[in-house]
C-alpha cells in the first residue's frame, strides 16, 4: 500500500455523504468540547466513544480524529479569550495570547491561533502519511518477541514520561495489567480471577478505559462547585487583521509543526510536551525573544502549531504499530477494538481503510475548521459561560447511557463507574490513569506475546532478547525506566536539601 | 493530598498485590499446554510483586516524609482549584447517585430514571433556576432519546412505562 493509495482512499471515502456529516459533527463537537475548560481531548473522546459503536470502523476513526482537530483548536480559545488554559498544552497560549488580547490586539491573537492551528494540523497530516505507510509495511517483522518489546516500551514510556512518580506509575500500570488479566487465559483457555460467567468473558475494556480516563475525572470535578466565568460576552467579533501583521508567525509555526509531529509520536509526551519544546525553540530562533511571555505572536504561533501537529504525531505509533501513546489514543484503539479490530502492527495491513479514514479525519476536519473556525472563536465565549456543574452532570449521564448502549448490559455500566471511582482516587493521589488504561488494553497482548515468544525461542533468553529489534526495544524501555527512577530520586533529594538549608 | 489517606491507599494496593498472588496460586489451573513453561500463574506473580514493591515503597516514602516533617514532594496528584471549598462527600454522593441511575436504567426505565437523575444531581451540585431544571430534566432526556434511538438505532429501556409506551 503506497501513499497514493492512502490519499486515493481518503478521497474515495468522501463519496459517502455520511462521511461529510461525520467530519462536520466531529469537528464542531471537538471545538465545543475543547472550549469548555476541564474537558480535554481524553474526556471528549470518552464521551463520544460509545457512539462509535453504531458506526463502521473507518467512520469511527474519522469521527475521533475530526474531534481531536476540533479539540486542539477549541482548547486554546478560553486561553486566549479569558486567560484560562483548558489543558496543560494551552498554558503558554494563555500567557501570550491573553496578553495580546488584553492590550487590544484581539484580532491578531485569534488570527495567529487560527492560522497556526490550521497550518500545523494540515502539514503534520502529510508527515503522518509519510511515516505510517512505511511503518505498516514493516509489520511482518514483528513476531511475538518484537511485539513484547513494543508493548513493554509503550507502557514504560507512558509511565516514565506522564507521571511524576515512577513508583506510582508502575503501581498504576500493575493494577491495570491485573484488570486486563481477568477472564480467560490466552494460552490455556482456563479462567483466571473469574468466579462466574460475567467475569469469564472478561471485564469490558471499553467500559474500563472510559471509566478510568473519563469518569474518574468527572467524579473528581464534582468535588467543587464554581463557574469559569467570562466577562467578554458583550464584545464585538474582532476583525481579521491584515496579513502584514502576521508575517512573523510562519517560522515559529513551522518549528511548532515539526516539533509537534515528532514529539507527539513519543508515548507520554503529547501536545503539552510538544508545545513547551516548540515554544522554547521558537524563542531561541526569534529576533525578539524579550516578547515571549509578554504577548508574543511568535510564541503563540509555535505553541498552537505544535499542539495541533501533535494530533497527527501521536497517532503515528498508535495506527502504525498499534501502540497507544496517550489516554486519548488508548480510547482510539478501544474504539477499534469495539469493531473487532485487534491493535498491533498488522492493523493497517489488515484494514488499510483505517489509514485513509485517519487522513480524511485530520485533513477534512482542518478544512471545516478553516471555514467555521474564525466565527466559532467568539461564539465559544457562550460555551465557556455554560454552567460547569450542568455540563459535568450531562457528561456523566451520556457516559452511562452510552456505555449501556454498547451491549445493553447494566454490568458494563457498573464496571465503568467502579473504574471511575478507582480513577478518582488515582487522580487525587498521583497514580497515572493513562498508564492504568494503557495497561488494561496492552496486558493480555503483552503476556500472550511473551509466552508465545518464549515458546518460539525454546525458552532461551539469549535467543529471545538477542533478536535485534527486541533487544533495541527492551533496552530503550530499560533506559526510560532508569531515567524515570533517577529523575525522581534527584527531585526528592533536591527537595530535602532545599528544606534542610531553610529559607534564604 | 491527605498523607494518611495516601498511606492507606498504598497499603490497600499492597494488600491487592498479595491477594493477586495468593488467589492466583490457589485457583489458577496450570500445566495443560505443552511447551508453555511460563504458565498462567507467572504474570499474576509479576504483577502482584510490582504492586507490593512499588505501593509499599510509596507508603514508606510518605511515612518517612511525614515523620521527618519533610514535604512529600510532587507526585503529580490532581489538585483542587485554590480558594474554592472542596467536598469529598459531594463527589461520593454523585458516585452513588450515578450508580443508582445505572441500575434504575434497566429496572425503572430511561424515561423515569434520567429526569430523576438530573433533578437530584443538579440539586446536589447547588444548581438553581427553574428554567435550567426544565431544560435539563425535561427537554434534554427527550433530545438524548432521539439521538440514541433515532440516529444511532439504540433501544433504551422503557422500564415501568413499557405498557404505556409500547
């Protein structure tokens, strides 16, 4: 399958009018959900996931990726309009974008964000195709030992790079792995930790993952009653500024796009990490670095382009290798599993239309954003003003009904809510819900590939770990684990020394 | 983050790790597939071991920080918004209410359970205003029904109103 086939497939999918509706619905839902502070990409995915069950696999992928494009744009709107970052990646947008907004350069701030998001998303979709097509062609070299290395690396990367405590990250992953084991042993076919028939089919992975990632966060938000507030509802829509005022944004936008695509592909790094790195790089190359932090359009452009480009970056390993890189890609792969597709390096080779649908979701939603995004920006002020408590309750009800609708089983909903309760405590006490969710999905496959691989290599560790790709992946995983442990030890030591030396 | 609750949670995870290993040794059948030397008990042992070591170490670090009056360090816990009162009982009440809603969905039925859920949840979250209640408790369940039933083709249970609606 070549790049031409992928693009041809994406264009072919446009012949189905349903895809247009799906792209439009996904992009608009994404902008609205993203504009609500507290609802990031993971929660937005979690709310819409049950709906994908009624769609075909490629339609579900297009819907979720169109949502991701909308969320990346929507997340930055409260940051620019009222200085409230919707996600960690939008913190720098809130600093520079809101500063621009406050000194009367509203049109410049919103136009910079709008153009950088569009450019970052559009160009990174091209990088995505260039990266995934060769990756999927390598699928045949991933035998069980290589698959084990891949799954292990994915899990360790998320643990080391997302949480601040490696101990708690490992504990969270172990808990998720245990939950993933409940049901039938993949080799012997005998039950494990399954006292009755409800457990023998295994706990529903969709319900578990939505519970841990989305419901846990919603429950946590129920602790407090407050509104985000916005006092700009009476303001007129700013005019789009002349392009000469935006001349300086092209270089930082390119930096943001490249950094966002590559950093987004690293498990655990995500849009937040990409945005920060892109911001730093743009400052280094800028002729006016003193503006950064005080209303710099270059900083804003780099940040926005990186966040949008990370959407494409993070699905490179997710679709190319079947390895989720974040909570939202865990949900993306869960949506595919709902359709009976097994995540893994063979996924694209066996279902090539998924790749075309992914490209269509990214590019199609970007085109829709280009048409509606400017007008949507000011309309989103109303969304920010929605009663936060009402939004959270409606979101919970949608999850209950949505999860119920998958198999019409109350047990699945109870599993989801139980996972949500566990997720509440995990979030409150620093145990990574992303690591747990990833482990739930990956653990049966990790174990199966390990046991099958060991049988394949006659239980000879030298033969198992001596395979070049397996060795490389396991070495990288070990290095990441050591990095995480060393970083945590150093942080704790610095903190103790700071306390011992007392205040200056 | 309450250090006492933190330690208790860590110890619960240690107990879960011990239970995983113990229950696995007692209940998992082994030795049925030729060549599978690792067997079905190996992964539970590894997982249980990781939980015991990591959660146990986490508990010890927290106890040590507290006993030496040192800050526990940033473990990445999600913090509440500053200067706004937080209520764990409110969150637990919503958890319980949502669970009751899930159970009632099948028994009592969607048309009765959903408006009731919204009514009680919004009241618990201090939402006031008759128009909000009218829209959320009446109009929204209808809109949700139309989306799920008509657009997605999902049958939502009528429950007690089955004789009336069918």
